[in-house]
C-alpha cells in the first residue's frame, strides 16, 4: 500500500509539473513573446483554456500528501514555510492578472495585469526552485540559503521557461511563434517539448527519491480508505484533461479567452462617439439595418471597419464566401466591453447574425 501511495503521489506531481509548468513558463515569457498589446493577448489565449485544469493537479497532489503522508506534510509545510508563502502569493497574483485582464482595455490596466502574470509566474517558478534546492540537499526541516540555493532556484526557473517556450511553439502562430522558435533553437517542436518534459521528469524523480515517503506513510487503514477512492476518480480526471487538450489542440490564431473586447467583432467608431457593432449578412443579401456586398473576386485582403484599430473586426462569413464589405453600422445604445458575438449566419439562406 505504501508503494501504491507513492506512485499515486508521483503521478499527480508529474502531471502538475509537466502540464502546469508549460503555462507557467509561457507566463514568465509574456513580454518577450508578445511585443504589443494584441500579441500579448494572443499569448494569454494560448494558456487560458489550460491553466485552471493544470492547477487541479497541484490541488490533488497536496490532498494526497495530506491524506497519505500526514507527518511528512507537516514537516514540509513547517520547514519550507517561506517558500510555500512565496508560491501561494505568486499563484494568486498570476491568476488575478489572468482573470482581471479582460475587465478593462486601458493601457495602464492591461500593463498592470501583464506585469502580474509575468511576476506571478516568475514567483511560482522561483519558489519551486527554492524548495527543490533544499529537498535535493536532504533538508526538509528548513529552507536553504546561500549561492547554491540561488543558483538552483534560477536553474529550475529557467527550466520552466524553456518548457514554456516548447509549449508556445506548439500553440502560437505569427510573430510570437517565430520568437519562441528563435529562442528555443533548431530542435523540432514535438521533440523539443519531449526534451523539456524529460528534464522535468528527471528533476521530479531526483527530488522524490530524496524524500522519506515510505517511512512517513499513513497507517494501512487510512491508505485502504483513501487509495481506492483516488483510483476510482483518477480515470475521470485523466479523461477530462485529455478531452480539454484535444479540444484546444489547434494553434491560436487570434485572441479569444480572457481578452479585451476588441478581440470580438465590436468596432469603436470615431473618438468620442458611442460604440458600434458592424454586422455582415450573407453575400448578395441585404436587411433593414445592414447592407453587405459581395466582392467581385476572392481576395486575401482583410476586412476592415472604419475607425477600428483591429483589421478583422467585421464578422467573417462562413467558409467559401468571398470577402464581404460592411457599409452600414448598427448603433448600440450604450458602450459594451467584452461582449460576446452572436451566432453565425444560418444555412437556410437568411441574413444571419455576425460570426464570432
């Protein structure tokens, strides 16, 4: 039973460091990969569907540690208390920046949220490096200090950043993808991710072998109640994670999740006026509030809206349609920030609402 408890703890810990380490590394390099506001929103979109699910692995690891190794958990929490506090602060600051970024489109607000994401990610990575420095030295009752601990913390944080680069190359597109590829090197995308994942696995195994896990396991009665319940729930967790990663397997082409309103098809009119929504109907159709015309030939020129900072704010028609031109705006009674777009055009030939 003790070996099974150790194996379950290792599975959850490896799941967090492999999956959660990827979005932490991307957050650490947010200002490097994204040079302007839209590119940074693109980088945030790359990790937005995953970061909450990845944090579940950390919560599960802590739960297994408390339930199956209560004595060791008390020693680790007491001895590594400063590093644990730094980890929690970085975790909260990072999530606060991710969730709050879409609340406003002001430059100062977005800059502050980007700084929270980057600083919180660095704080999480450095806190793990600080804890690993002591655990690799066999000191679980106190945090280590000195140049060796600092170098170990920086090395672990660098490994997180490189792992994030490998993940960014699979998720991003455009200039952020080219920067990530240039920083990572000539190694292939999937082999590069496998390489960084292997390095994290070796690091976690080295730390795990230094911990007295079997000696501090709970009594057989507790393990007999805890482990069957965990083994029953584990397939559901693995299935949910697999479904999530399969659903969002494609590269990110535009900002969508946790982004400000200008990633949706809402276009600001001239400065000082109210917000307008540009709606496109089916080619060759017209309606009372909007008029669309079909371009004479297919063109790769992006659709533009007058007075809008985004080159693709008008809704795209369904695949196969030529590039539309929106000629008449629909006025909105009050400003709308972060509003979701309406469903796409219907297939029965009617004039549909704007696509996402």
